[in-house]
């Protein structure tokens, strides 16, 4: 048992060290760390091939990003004479990442709304756009020219954006719950869940190019959305304390003409819409991204389950402490009560809160306290999955331990075994054997649930799919591919667990 645990610990630590290895650079210039989604074409989208326009994503090795925001970032870094580093972060995590020091600036098509200005500073505008609606063709809204034409319609927008705030301007509108990505907005309109969604013109053009069943509705002057300057512009976001950087960014933006900016956007839209991909074309183009996502998903699930299993053995030992009123001294009684209380609190905490909440608190919380070089989204994800899994497996094992005849523990103690040795050599082997199906199920759960770690930038299979969707605005094909991959992974796992269970049962019958 000790040898097995040692091997598992060495394996887990090796995987973590490999995952967290940080590339070094000889560039002595000051860094400019940019945060963006890498899933918001034509402003930014993930690409798998290297080109003059693509730029590496530092927190997703092997992936690159293209788009208007990327070209603007490269231009600003050139003018400021800084070493550009780009990180892909979910939209909801951009401002937390900025304020925690994970990134220096946000260049992600973000508008300087009054709510956001309370949290961060914004530069002068770096792009000015037009607000439009995207609707399904051959509907009553296709020929709309005024906002009043959408009276009584079902309208949706991306969560946390100014476009969601504009929807109430429509009379009698059914203001639907905002969604987290444009791919979801597209799916909502295509499936008739929504009648329209609000977007800025460049994004709408990319969406319609990839989805011919949709069309853009532009409004007559004076009859569209009433908006402030902040509603039709996008700016660079910075921390409140970075006043010097704000001055530098504004000075650099002043050197980039409006003509240059518009040309950059036109070229970004053209590059994003260069070709329409069928199923096999999409797989061929983005296979490296899917493979990378599968690798990270397996790493998280395997390491998290193994690490959680090892940690759960300690938790079960603390949780099953029994106080012997006759033999235990005062100090030992206090120690047992503390151990039981701590393990109970731990289990309740991690089982009672969603993993996505734990990820946000752990990752950005640690970033606020200290800047550890090894504290990457992947290393944080490995720790979060391990801690979360240990709480569930601990309860599984506790039930198995309680189901074992108490006489076996008493017999072991009477033979001179300590409590720890009795657990390791007598109780745990039986409990683990009985709990094997449930532990296998926990591994399957980890294969799927690690998708929530995309919120801190972990490029697992779900996040990789999200980036493919953000680049193509094809909301169905990439997720069909991902569903097949998940089914294959969980199916193989189920077969392996059933084999181990039947093999163990066969050995017992043989020795009976």
C-alpha cells in the first residue's frame, strides 16, 4: 500500500511540474501583458497556424490568436517598445485578472461603461463601431428599420456587456437572460429561442458570414438605440493605480490614425471569413487545438482524482477518529476533536460550493496576495480539482469504512497494530475495493466538470471548443465533435472500471 501511494504521489508531482514549466526569454524589455478572450471574432479569435498576423497565447502553449485586438496590441507594444505577452481569459475573468495583476491591460473589444469605470481605468477609444441587431432570415424582423419594429420581441445579449443594458429601450421587449458567449447568442436565435440579439457591426458581420440563415438589421438614423459615446467605442482597460501606463497608452494610440485602425479591422474581418469549413475541414484545421484540450482534460482528471484519493485517506482518518473516554488523555481527546472538526469543515466547504466559485477564489485570490511564478491557471486547476475531489472521495471511503465489521479493527489492535497500520493494511484495502465503482465514477465526473476551469483560462477540451466556436461562429459542429470525444473518454473509463471490478470479483471467487 505504501509503495502504491508513493508511486502515485511521484506521478502526480511529475505531471504538475511538467505542466507548470515556464518558458524563459532573453528579451530585456519591459513586458506588456494583454488579456483577451481569443473567442470574439473579428476582434480576437484562436488560430492554430502561424502567420504574420497570429501571435502566441502565453498561457495556452501551442495556440495562437489573431484579430483586430491582436494587431492593435502588437502596434501598441511596438510604439511603447515593450515585449508583448498575450493571455486568453474568459470574459467574466478579464477584470479580476487585471486587478489581481495577472495581466497589465485588457484589449478585448471592451467598452468603457460607467459600471466598469468604477473598477478600472480606460484609455481613449481605439475603435468606434455601430450597434445593430442580428435576426433570422425570413422572419417579420428581417426588414426592420426602427427599434419600435422589435416591440414585443424576445431579445438577448452577451452577459456583462453594454448591449444587454440597451435592450430595455425596446417597447414591450422580452428581455431574456444574458448569455456568456456570442456562440450561445447565435444558437439562441437560430433555434428560435430568441428573435434577435444585440451586437456591434464587425462582430455581426462575422456571425452572419458563418451563419447564412442570419442577417443584420441596421437602423435608420435617429431610430435605433440611444447610446452614449461609451456605447459605440472600445478602449484599453487598465488598473486604477496605473496612471503612468494610461498616459503612455493614450500617447501611443494618438500615433495610430483612424484610417490605419479601420484598415486593420477590415483586414481582420476578411481573414476571419476567408473560408467556410465543413465538418472535416473544421476538424482538420483545429485538430491540434482539440488534441491539446483533450490532453489538459486528461491531466486534470487523472491528477485530480489520484491526488484527491491520496488526500482523502488522510481526511477519512481524521473524520473517523473515535474518542476513548477511558484510555485517551486530555491532550489526545482535544487532538481528535480538532482533527474531526477540521476534516468535517473541509468536506462541507468543498462539497457545498461549486468548483467554478472555488476556481475564481483560489486563483485570483492567490494572485492578489502574492505573485508566484508557478501559479498558472493549469497549476491552480490541478490543485483545485485535487482539493475538490478529495472531499467527495473522503465521504465515499468513509461510508465504505463504516460498512466494514468493527471487529476487524479491534482484532488488528489486539495483535499490536497501531491505528494507522490497522487502517492501511486491514481497513483501507477492503474499503477501497468496495468503493472502486464510486471512485471510478468520480473520475468520470472530473473529466466533465473540469470544463468550469475555463473561467480562469485553463485550455481544457471545453475551452478549446469554445475558442473554435468563437473563431467560426459555428455553434453546432464543434460541440458535436466535443460530445463525441467526451463520450469516448467516459466510455473507455467505464469499461476500465468494470474490468477492474470484475477482475477483483474473479480473484475473490478463485480464493474462496
